[in-house]
C-alpha cells in the first residue's frame, strides 16, 4: 500500500515537471489530446494517465514513437528518453483501448506531442569569412553587404532570436567607428563619420569582427558566434565634373552631350535641379547619367548656369549629396560696338593749349570683357566744319580720349564742331557722333556803371525786405554763363550783416535789401563798398580792379521805440502757502533810447501779485490757492517814463506747488447707498473719498474709521484701497429708514488732515434689486389741494384774457364796417 502511494506521488511529480495537456489535466478518459513536452529532459517522464472504462482493460500505443514514447497497460503515457525538437518538433501518436481478449474496443485515438524548444543550439555564421566593398562617400545607413547566421532553435522563441554586433574594427582611427550593422538583419553600412572620412588613398582595407548572439543578446547564458569581414574601400565615382564651357550660338545638332555623372552602383535614378529656380533650364539628364544641353546658348543673355545632378534609389530616397554642375557660356564675337548715346557732347574752353584733353568717348560691346572681341579702336573719320582747318582734333586709338591737335580754338570762329568717329572691334564697325562746344573763358571783369551811388537816408524802423537801392555792373564775357554772371557783395560798412544784395540772373542788376532791422543806436551812418565778381574764376593774368567796386552812404535816422523785455515769457514756481510779501520773480526790460521804465501788472484777476514799478521785482500780496488755479498767469507791462510813453508786454507764469491744505471728503455729495430691508444677513456698501489736493503718482492714500465708538456694535468700516472703503453691518436688526453714519477719513499727507463725513445709508424694501419707497410729500412740493387751486386759478386767468381779446376784436370789426359804408356813399356807382 505504501509503495503504491509513493509511485502515485512520483508520477504526479514527474507529470508536473515534464508534460501537460492543453486542458491542464493530468488524467482522464481516452480522447484526442495534445501535450507539450520540453526537449532535452533525461529519464522516464510521465505525460498523462488515461483511464479505462469497461470492457477496456489495457492500452496500446502506435505512431511516431521513435522508441521514446511508451504506454503502460494501465494507461500511463510517458517517454523514456530525451526529446530533440530539431530532430522532430511534433510526434503523431495513436492510443487504443483493448479488452481482456486484446481486441480494440476504442480508438485508435490521435495523441499529439509538441516538443517545446530549449536553447540548446548555438548560432552559426554561414561563412567563416566575408568580403565586401564600399564606395567612399556612400550614403550612411544604406547596407552595402550582409552577414548571415542560423540557429536551429525555434525562431519564434527568444532561443532563436539573433542579434548582430561589430565588436572590432581595424584600423580604428581616432577611436571613430566608420561602419555599423543592423543588429537584426546583419546589414553592414557606413556611419556618418565613415561616409564623410573614408578615403581609399589613405586606407583602402578594413577588417571587422562581427558577433552574433541568440536569446536576443539579453541573456548572459546566450550562445554566440563570430566571423571576420574584410571590406575594401573604393574610390567614389559620384563626383562633380570640372567647370564646363559651352560655346555660345552653337550650330551643332541639339541636344548635345556635355558631360556624364555616375552613381557608385547601378540602378540609380537621375534628375536635374536648378539652383536659381528658373522656369526651365536648357539641360537634361538621361538614366545613364549623361547630361545634355538642349538648345544653343547666348552668353549675352546669360553667361553661366549652376544646377545640380541628383541620384535617388528605387524608393525615391537620395543616395548622396547632389552634385553641383557649373556651366560657363563661352563668348564669340557676335556683337558690334555700341555708342554711349546718340550724340556725345564735349566742351572745350577757348585758348586751351594744344594737347589738352577734351573728353573721353566710351563705347560698349556686349561680348565678354577682357577678350579680343571687346578690344575697341577709335578713329575720327569726319570733322564739320573743317574751319579754320581740318584735323583740329585727334582721338587715342584704344582709350577714346580726345585732344586738341593743331591750335587753340576761338568761339568767334566756330562755336561748335561735329565729329564722326568710327569704333571697331575685330569684326564689326560702328559710327558714333561727337559734338564739341567751344565755351567762352572768363577773361573780362565786371564793371560798375558808376563808382558812387550817393547818399540815402532811412528811418531805423524801415521794414525788413525793403529794396533801398539798385546797382548795375556789366561783363563782356558770353552772356548767361558763369563767366558773365555777376554776384555782388558788401565788403565794407555792414559788419552786422543788416543788408544783402540779390542779383537778377537775366540783367545782372543788383538789388540792395534790408535783411535785419537798422539800428540808429548801433550804427547811424553806413559807408558801404560794393564789389562785383563772377562765380567762375578769372583766367590767369586777369584780376579785379577798382572798376569792379562802387560806394554808397546810408544814413539811419532815430525812431522812438518801445521798451524791450529780455524774454517774452518769465516763469517761476513757489508753494501755494508762501508768505505774503515773498518775492517770486523778476522781469527786466530795456528802452532803446535809454529812457527810464515803469513796470505794472495786467490781468491780475485774483490780485495775488504785485510788482515793484522800478525794479520789476514781483511779490505776493494775497494768499494763493493751487486748487483754484495751479498756474497763475499775468501780463507785465513795461512803459517808457517820458517820451511817447510807449510800452511792451511780457507774460509771467507762476506755477504753484501743492500743499496739503484740503481735508478729505466724499467723492459724491449725495451717495445713493441702500440695503434691502429686512436684512437676511449682514450687508455692506462701498463708498469713495477724495480731496482737492494734488495726488501723487501712486494715487490717494486715505484711511477710514468710524466716527463714534457707540456705533462699533452696529457697524464696521474697512479700507479697500487708497480711495474706497466698505461699510458693513454687524447684525440684521435695523429699521426701515435712513441711517447717517459718521466716518473719519485721514489723507496721510504732511501735515496729515482729517475729515468727518456723514454717510447716509438707506434701509428700504427692494424690487428687482432696486430700492423702492412710496411717494410722499416732500419739502417744497405742493399738496393735492394746492395743486387743484393752482390749476383752477390758471384756467380763470386764461379765460379772462380770452374774453378781453374777443371784445377788442368785435369793436375793431364795427369800426371797420362804418368806414366801409362811408366810403361807399362818397363814391357814386359807375356803369
């Protein structure tokens, strides 16, 4: 009995350790079942206990037993050797139930044994050594070769999940990895550093040691393998060509191949991208990388092109950085020289010496600069007129500089010459027109028509801008030129610049005008000297003399003038509480005739100021109030003492700075503050205070308190901010009437001022949030009886007035009828 119990316990333990059905049971009737068993387990391992139902007595096992699976007569299914998933992953078995005679009474029933994988196989590379190659500057991250390893374990489990890693790179320059591997696919590609720095001229061969691990590389007990990878670095053939030169206006058939680019590997897709974003470019590329120009180019239209050749893979991804293609359009001589303008004009002064430069003719050629096509030669082919002789001018062949060739010119001989100039390049000729104007030189000085313009007497108050004299000089040079134009200036007698001279550009007449008021007290007599000059310098050897100057005496007479203040507006600033009799300012005026001056005030409306009539000192004479007027403005009158008693006026502004002299008060005389009666809970009202003093930039700083301690049981007041406070009730037991609550308000100023105000708060019935009070008799309003009496009296007065008017109208009508009848009697009827 004991041995049977131990055997059952052992079998149960083995079953739990090795096999299990998909239903999770360890025994049961014979029916189709599937079991999972881990490979590699040694010894006898129980799988399941089938139970027989009469008449079945024993069981028989057939199928893919491989000599490992067995069943006992009592239905105990087990295996007696290690399973290997890599040999057979699934075993198909059949179990039959037999009776006592050995005949099958049930089955055969299919039993499936799934062999569960364990990590019992190491990964293995398919090759002991790999070889590959890569082009320099290949795209990073794009594999150029693969390494592959296999693992016999189940790939659906971590046992068969392989991870690749580069463990050694030789050489490893500056400890930088040039290669990387996809840890799942085994694809080897360049890193960004490798794509940038690999250079076959420096190192063309690299060796990698690549490892592979199973268990996803996450288990310390995982198996691994390694292999060697030799990589050859090849020269990058994806290179931009050198600068391309295309001769303009080519007559060859187009499109015309000009260069070719090629990606390092076949299969690339090529395209062109324009750098300048032109609507279209005259270039194309085929899928062999050949680049063509599609039409003849014109250098004068566009002398160069820059665009990019792009290589993409089959997915449209860039294979590398696009190549810059630069094209220069090569010039041919296909443009004639052009003149700078229809006519080029030069000026030359008469009497210029032989060899003097007159000017430079600069023709243009649209062909390429600094080539034989743009070397221009100049030649004079005609001169009109040929007077006094031909060949008066010459031109430098390659510079276009014109010079006097044979003699100096005279404007009296010919004022203008017309030249025809041939401009040539190596293939073309162009004729340009040149005009040479002979201009007069300044060899004549201005001469006054008279040397003395006599005397003139003027009052000192003559208006500014008045013309007081006209002077005239003449010049023998060519009219209306800088050589004959005359400018006048005063060289003596006007050191203060009170006079000026304007010149008429047509007649050269000079008009002497007053620019600043004359002043008898400063200068009573001006002895003036006028000088006439040209704006153009005189030629050497010719100088101005006494003929170019004239004299004039201006006598200024005195005019009595009003005193003049030193400034138009005087300003001062004092405190508004300054003591009476304090000096607040001073004004000063001066009489041009040095007469004494008396000062007085005008528009001193408030009578705050007085002035010393002799010194001009201004004093206070009454208390001042900034709140009434912050800037007090008066006029100061300065009057001559004696003479004509002329006077002038200036303004005196006295700014008053504030003093805290106004106690706080309510901002509203009759604040409408109410609370709805009866109170359901303590309520509050908000009120505002102010005062008339100047507020600081921070605003008012009022503090608030109850005006009586007796009220502290009923009310409390709290400050909200510098100008507002909240009055609150402390209970709800108030009558329906008006309460006058005294409030102390302090302004916090210097000195501090306090005020007590009576704040009326009405307790009333409320309708829709507003106070409702029945209308009653108010002081000053008539009663109903009085109103009726007034109305009846009014009607009575109106009736009397209407009656009087009616009676007067009737009387007038009777009088008119009598007059009409009398008129009719005096005039007999006529047929």
